[in-house]
C-alpha cells in the first residue's frame, strides 16, 4: 500500500460479500480510505468526499441497485461526479465504494437481495457527507 495514504479515524464497517472498513484519510482532505478484506488479500481505495456528496444528492430518498445507478449516470451525467476509470467494470466498483461510504456515514443502508444488494439512501442528512 502506498506510503502516501495514512489512515485516520475509523468511521465504521460494512459487510457485503467481503468486509469493508472506512477511514478518514489523515493526510488527504475530503477523502475517505476504503479498506476491503477478502479471504486472501486486503485492498485499499481512495474515495473522494466530493463524489460521496454528489452521489448522495443524486440518490437521497431512493432505493437503488448499483446497476440502476450506473444506468442513470450513463444516461444523465452528474456535474461534479468524476471517476478514476471509464471502464464499466471498474466504475461499478467505484460506485459500490461510494455507496459503502454512505452506509458507514449513516446516510444509507444496504440489504442483500438475491445475488446482489439494494441500497436505501436516506433523505435530509447531508451535513454528514463532508469529511474534514
């Protein structure tokens, strides 16, 4: 893991197929670090606080799946929402990472449905979105 990422305070965790922990980035303002624990490896991804805020504004008060979010963003791009990759399979993980951060912040909840997951994004709690 790159030395430039320093974990700050642990904000919480979520379990989907793997376990995820969300941290404040100690040395990168308005950024979260998502740590994923699979059976054999640990992965870390940076999640932009701005992306979390924009996704919350887009989805608040709704029940969605990752596929629905991807389709909506493809049909109606969201100003201010930027992804690290344009490859669809990578973008899917970036959207999932943002939704996990929303869950840890208490702005959404997640439940398994069939082979996938559905997310309930709460309305009226936007002051929790910004990190630092």
